C-alpha cells in the first residue's frame, strides 16, 4: 500500500486486502509503526489518484466528483487526528487543557501523526497538483515539518521515510536545509538509514526539476522519470 503511494504503480493486491485492517491477520502497526487506519486511507488516496488519471486519459474527469471524493478522505484523516488527541487525554485521565498538564504523545502516536500529515499532503497533491504555493499544501507542509521535528529519537525517524519524502518534495526553497538537517540527525546516530537516504535523494531530484522550470512535480514524477521505483518503507 505504501509502495503504491511511493511509486504510483498499480496495486498488486485485490480488494480483499481491506480485510487485513478488520482483524488480526497482519499487525500493520507492528510492521510500520503507524496505526492501520492511516495506512488504509493512504491506499484509498492512491486509488483516487489512479481513478483521476484514468478519467483524465479518457477526458471524462468530473472535478466536482474528484473534490467530493477528496473531501471524504480529508474528513476521515482529520477525524482520526481528533480521535488520537482524545485517546491521549482519556488515557492520561486528564480533563484540563492546561499546557503544563498536557500528556506526552507515545512513539506510535508520533509516527501515526507524521503519516497522517503526509497522507493529507498526498491527498492535496492528487486533488490540486504538486504546487507548493497552494494554501492547503503550504499549511500541510508546515504541520508535517512540525511532526517530523518531534521525532527526536533516531529510531522514530527511521520509521517515516515516506512522510519524510512527501514533505521534503513540497517544502519551499528556504526549508530545504531544514530537511537535510533532519536527515543528518538520523544519520549521525545510525548509519543504516538507506530508506531515509533514498527519500532525500528523491526530494533533491524533485527540487532540481522544479528549479529547472517544471512546476507540477512530486516524488512519483521523479521515480517515473528515472524508471527507478524506490519503495519508501
């Protein structure tokens, strides 16, 4: 599912994969560090992208329908974030919203929030195109960068190559060094950072294409041009 969101390739799975999220067949969270509901929505965004491309090719794309489908997925992601916040407060047994009493997020929640912000970015790219100046993308990049910066533990950074890449590809020019700093922070403590290294390389290639005058450029465009489908997992 993440491989489809990384490369834009057609899913190799049947619709039966959705049953994985409904039972104990596969421990998605144990594998990815991210809660399974987010991975499921990311797969839905990848499916929406494919639907959009197919309808564009046949000149039958209905923009209103695209936006409606996108709004549904955006609401699911935002409701999930709201539920995460409520879970943390309930688990801590705290009713106050005083900053000093705010319970700290678990590692799983930090990783999940990073994936949610990247999923929102992916969704906005599908709906609007990969234009960093679009307000929804600007705001989502800011939130996603904030999420990545909370992952001070190197082990957590190594769990988020896809969110890292999606965000990095869409940052404005003045934040490119911030992306490199996050990467170097992980590299400093663990040399086994191949997935993050691949993610950074894709982002730098994306920046180069954008600097060369291309505008609607994202991580999938880069892998398509290079015919090198790197899986950010």
